[in-house]
């Protein structure tokens, strides 16, 4: 159980604000390093700053404590991934295609797949804008299937979370394809 999941003592906040501040600062420092040094040196080719998205993502990530929780983000979701437990080395090294981390250099930038044995997982992400909605809805359906059809109580209380930018709702991946909608 993470520090943020522990019940708050009388008069104490439930949120681990020190952990939240540390993760936000780490995310911002990584953005700055990429922008100032790694992109100009052509050690990475894509940099998507998470500034302005970071605090909300970190706070949400710290609250995803159920072992069957899962989140699917998009290319600005590094703060969420850090909150789930992705190591700083992996979060930075993935943009550089570095081997040695959990993905062995196969993830690109902040588009991750993070199977987390210690808590919530990050569903496989895609660089395409709006592509994160379908797998997240599928995972939510799987949670419900495991609970109701398979009677697997391990999924009780689990949630599926999706992150997306405002433009992503104008893509094919967002919302059902309704038969009465004309194109």
C-alpha cells in the first residue's frame, strides 16, 4: 500500500505532498534537460513537455493503488508514469532508446507500456492522438467481466483511467462510431 493510500490520521492529509512535489519537480527537471541539452544534441528527437499537466497527473497516479487499476495515457503522461513507479532512468532513457530498463529501450519517449507488479499498471500507449481511449474502455470492460462473469473478487474496486488532451476527443479513437452519424 502506498503512502497516499493509507487512511489519514485525525487532522492529517491523505495525500503524500512530499512525494507529489518530488515527482512534479523530477518531471519538470526531465523536461528541462531534454529541451536544453538532449534535443539540441540530437540525443532525443521528440520532446513533449508535461508542464501544466504534471500536478494533476501525479496526484491521480498516487491515488491509483488497487493492484488491478490501470491507466492509459498519451505523449504528455510522464508525470503519471513516475507516480506509478517508473524509475527516473527508464523514464528518461526510453526517449533515448536506451537498453537496460524494463522495456530494454523499446518504448519511445513518454509512450509507455508499464506492467506494474506493485500497483496500478500503464496500459500500452500509442503515439497516435486519441488512440488511448479504445484500450482503456476495453480494460474497463475486462474489469467488469472478471467481476461479474468470472466472479473474481480481486477486481472489486479496480478502475480504468484514460488521459487525453482536448484535441484527442476529435479523433476516431474517441467515442463510439454511431450508425446514424454521417460523415
